[in-house]
């Protein structure tokens, strides 16, 4: 149980394009999902908290207009990297929380490479 | 503010050796504590958790005890296998801050046959 699916797992695109990453909770409903960014050999950095039906809460220093988050249903949150540039290349990971105080369950991540 | 500190890696062990990865935390409230494992190229998997002082989390031979007096949550395993090679993250979640996870820097474990 508690499976989180993230898609795509790997994407390569040209500078200036927008990329959408999906995060789905497959066997549970998730009121809250989280988006993280991870650089090589480093820990996870929380980008934003996504709540179903409301605006995402971004961490300090994360550009809202650059990283658009939509949480339209209890099983799906999307992260769109708009006008992506090489410095946006990274490993993006989502997680979904069961209930208000359950543990977070993570997707397998999306490796984004901007050329 | 809240923070998590883990021992630096990489940690290299021979198969069947005893493993300890130290984790200490700083928190203003009463957080829940977690260990996550990340295999190469993958997301994180929840390994074990503890929600209050003196709780012991255990899974797949790994265990960790929530020690409030020493603000620690050290990960242990009696006999590691090559398949345990991964990066291990200690984390805390403070419900007074919306349940956000705060991660340690991660400890890479390499187990040699």
C-alpha cells in the first residue's frame, strides 16, 4: 500500500520550454503533497506544500511563477517548470501524506535535464 | 529552528558487519522521527518511524529508538547485506509546522561482499 507514482521519470528538453511533472497517489487519497528538489549527493530541499483545492505554499526562495503547482484532486498534484533553463536541471521528488499526521510516501523522482 | 544532523559518510562495511548511523535532532516541540532510504536513481522509501519518546521503530532488521534525553534517533542493524547499500536519511516532522519533513544531509552506506 501507499504507492506514489511520479511521471515522467526522466525528461530532457531544450532551454525555454515548460515541463510538467505528475505525482499520483495510487491507492490512497492525499490531501497534502510535497515537492522537493535534490542536487547530486545532497539532501532533499522542500520547494512547496501542495494542498488539494487551494494554493500551494512555497518555501522561501522558491519562485512561484517559475514552479507552478496544481493539486486539483485528492490523488494528483502537478509541478510545471516554466521556461526551463539549464540551472533548473535537477532531480525532483514528490511525496504524499496519508491523513493529517501520517508519514510521507515518496515517488521515484523525475530527473530533469535542460539543454 | 528545527534541524537534523547525521554522521557523515560514506560508510563502508563488510557484509554481516554491525551498522550504526548516528542521528541527532533539534526541535522546539515533540516531533515524529523517521528514517528513509534512497537507492540509486530512485525516490525515498520509508524505512521506519517513531512518534514519541522511547518508541522503537523497526523494519527489515533495522531499528532506531527515539531518545528524548539525548535527542537522538540512531539507526542500527545487526548484520548488513550488500543489498543495504544506499543513502539513508534521518528526518523529523513537527506538526506545529504543518508536518513538513526536515531532513539530515544523508549518509551513504556501501556494503562490500
